[in-house]
């Protein structure tokens, strides 16, 4: 086999893999509630029952999160008004479920980062959040857990708890960005924040974009 033929086969293989990933992502996103659905502005109720049904729901949410290439997913994003979230803040991290999560402490130090949301297609905005957080909750078996989170993990957890409280990144973004994002959502377009803001935002405290 010539080098050229080998390269063509490898490229074709990569193309097929990319097409498969895209197909899986689209199928996953089809299961995510989108902007405009009132469930996204509703506050979730505490989980009271633990067992096979809850475990199955966690597994389904983890599958959707992974296939959609997200780093977090709240139950409200799949139309379930229960205080349940899953997250995987990094490719080397294990997907984790947190039931009835509560924020116990947030640091005064905060950073701005561009956040996307699986429920707001093709839209991202700058959101300022505390850099460190301590959270409590239950695992899928109902046992107490505590999480000390920083950086991306802290951001993802705050983003998902916002979802459980009916709060979207639209509610936390600068006013000008919110207007641009709403226009894009109404028109089916896309929006991302400009590289620099007129409000004097400090770009040195920006983090990479996240999707949750």
C-alpha cells in the first residue's frame, strides 16, 4: 500500500469517526430542553426516593452529557424537576452525580469566563463566578458527600445548581451580551462575547469557555 493510499484511508476513517460523533451529539442534544421551555425557569424539588429508578436516570444523564460533549447537566435540562445534577469537569475525571446539592461556601475571589449551555444552542456569554466553592449533597445511594471545588469544577457545579434554581447564564451575563444572545436565540443564530468589553472587564481573569 502506498503512503498516499494509506493517508487517504486514514483521513476517510477520521471523517467517519467525526461524522459518528456529530450524529451522537445531535441525538443527545435533541433530548435536552431548549431555551423557551418554562421548565428551565422553574425551581426543582428535592429528591426523596433513592433506588434503581434514580440510578437509571443518572446513567441516562451521564450518557447525554458525554455524547453532547458537555461537562455538566442538570435534571431540569432533561425536563425533570428534581434536584439532581451530573458533571465531569475534565476528560480524566469520572462522571459524578450530586443529589440535592447545596452551596455551603463561595470564595470572595471571582473570575470571568465564557460559558456555553446545552440548553442555549450556539450561544455563549461571559459570566463571573467565585473561583472556589464548597458544596454538600447526597450521592446516588443517599449517602452524604462534600465537594471542595476550584476553577472549572467550581464553575460547572455553580452553573448546574443555577439550573436547578431556574437561573440561566442569561440572568448572569452583562446586559449588552444578554441582549445579543436573546436576539440570536430568537432568530436561530449564534452569539459569543466580543474579545473586549467597553465596561472595562479584566481579560486577564478570563478562563476558557465551558459548556454545561
